[in-house]
C-alpha cells in the first residue's frame, strides 16, 4: 500500500474549506441580554460596549463555525447547529479570504447537517468519500476554524470508534439531542471546528465534525458523510430534505429499566411521553393511525429486535417517506403486530 502524502491531501482539500461567521443586529443582541443580569454589572455600559463591537452594517459577530464546498455552484455543507438561529445572518469566508452571504437551503430534522448556498464563480470543491467503508485505525485529518480564531487549522488522528451514539446540545441552554451512528476520532477538534470536514488519505470527506466531549482528551465525533449525501440527493430531487416520521416518543428498555418499572421484557422501546406538550403519540401521526398507545412496548421492527444498539430511529434511517414499517408491539400481556405508513417529518 502506497504511503499517503498528507501534504498533497491538505493542498487538495484546503481550498474548499470555509469559515462561517454568525452575526446578529445590534437590536437583536440587546434584546437577548437578560435584564436581571444588568444590576450585577453597574460598572459596565452594555449598550456602549455593543456599539463598539458593531460593524459598518450594524451587525455584531456572535459566533463561528466551519464548512466545506461540495459543488462549484456554491453548495456548502456544515452542521445544523452552526446555522440554527433564524435571527442570525451567516457569512461564508473562503480560503482566499472572499466573503459571501450565505442562504440556508435546508436543515436536516434528524442529523446535525445543514446545506447552504453562496454565489461565486469557479469555486473549489472537495470530493465526498464513502463513510460506509471506513475502518478502525484508519488515519484521518480534521480541518476547520479552531476556537473561531485560527482558520485552516489541521489536526490528524485515526478512526477510534464506529457507530457511536451520544447526547449533545448546541448551547448550554439548548435541549439535548441524541446523535447516532457517529464516527469517533482522536483528531483534535475544538469549538469553531464544527461543520468542518473529516478527511481520509485520498483527500475525500468521510464525515462532518460535529461534537466534542468537554473535559475529555482526544475524543471527537463526526456525522458520516453518507447522511449528507442523502440530504443532497433529497434537495436535488424534491427541493427539500425528506425524512420519515413514525410519531412516537420512547425510552429504550434494558435490564435496569425492566427492574425499575417491572416490565415484562428487557429489550424494546417503551412508548412514553415527556409532558403534555410532548405526548407519547403525536396526534395524527402514523403511530397514532396505527393505534399505538402510551406504555406500549415496541419489541420488533420488520422482524428484527429493537435494542439499545438498534433503536426505532435506526430502523427509520433505512426507510423513506411512504414506506411501511411493521411493528411488533406488547401491550400488557398481549402481543400483536401493527403496520404503519411513514409520513414526512416537518
């Protein structure tokens, strides 16, 4: 096997890696300052300080991320959490220091993936690889704007884990979201690297850097590029990302939950709501139409056991809008099957 020239890999991919600047108007930033905090800082003049941070267009930089260009027509991939705020403006800065206003074309409702559009000519692009073919120990590079300050930062590592699942939040006060099927790497990734590419020895993107574990060392995660490829295909075919919806909330059953709740089985998905605003069964959803109820246990999907290693969401990843999914359900002492026609997640 020929030795990889990482210098050539960097030279090939770096021109397509971009920084994403997140900005807000002075008015919106002022509205977001908690009023109860102002008396704690009588020596500060928040309004004056914000005015000093405001550019000629009345905008204030409030964050940053990374991304990469995948089409010469100006299609950019990044993380959904980088461009999650509808009240913010997003500017893409390319490797040659040109600035472009970014339009958000789509946000994936499940994966931490977003697709942006910029207007430019002869934009450099990066090739997309096959994330299904990666193996443990495979060397990789991560590129991005580390800490929002150091553009074109390159770090190296290996694939140190596959199909990982973590709960992550985009911000301290944001709700937790479970991310599944992630690539684990020991390449150094820092805040600001989010949305940047994880690259193999051929100079192909195999993942989108998405999360780090604070307090840990050499522990980073990336969304497999296969998820972004599917989103790009949907956008080209339908003009939007189409993801299937079953419409139930659940917790995974294991031996601990079985003992705690005196359940009849130690596997499956227990249908359970979080609150009146987050009911177990979404009204009008495929799960509701199939007759599922709170406290049902979904034992199997399409004849395969539902486990912590393969949840209902994992089965949905293999299906599309308009497909049927066969559910084996336990209700009390009775077991039965229900077929649900998957709808489109809005």
